[in-house]
C-alpha cells in the first residue's frame, strides 16, 4: 500500500513539473515570436521610409546643368 502512495506522489510531482516546463517553454516561444514580429515591423517601416528620402527622378531631370 505504501508503494502505491509513493508512485502516485511521484507521478503527481512529475506531472506538475512537466506542465510547469511546458508553460515556461510556451512563454519563451511567445516572447521570441513577439520579438520577431517587432523586428519585421521595424524593418518594414525602415524600408517604407527609405524611398521617401531618396531624391525623385523628376527633380533630377528638371535641374539645369
């Protein structure tokens, strides 16, 4: 009888540790995904800003030399 109690306690502890490990891994994955999305947004905004700063071809053509 004592052995069954020990087995149940060990399985409960293992289950709790497994669930804790899974939730921690899920939080890490969410954080990595969030950082990737922020980096993609930042990169997209940088790419959309670059063409606005570049001189247009019409202004270069209209300049007399």
